[in-house]
C-alpha cells in the first residue's frame, strides 16, 4: 500500500442537534469499503475509516497504549510513511450520506 484516500460526508440533524458522518476508503486507487452513517462530528470520519480498515485487516494496526487509547491517525501516517489524503463535505440530507 502506498496511498490511502478517505472521503467523508457529514450531515447535521437540526431536529435533534446531532451530527452524523459516513466514510469511503480508497487504497491505491481501489475502493475498499464504506462506513455507513454513524454519529460523529469534525474529523471523526477519519477515525471511523481507520477503525474499519483495521477490522478488515486492510492496514497495519495502530499502536495500543497501556492507557487503553490507540495511536492517532496522524501518528500512524508518520510511523508508516503511507500517504493519506482526506476530505469531507457537508450534505443536506440524511440520504446523501
């Protein structure tokens, strides 16, 4: 693997005040999966993508710490040297996720 592209979509549920996202992952030009709608705002779509890719054994695992936390995506990128590109867009409706 030389490159990973993460495309996120975010939707704000105005009625309940929650933000949801979905993520699509492309490794070396091939779409390898999609995280369906899940709760999370900001850059959470990146963490969701990394969790999905780890569960499917598509990327090397992130380091785990004694505190129970795991290596952040930017730390993983620095350690592995794999090029990662991410982008997100806001969508108007839930069905656009």
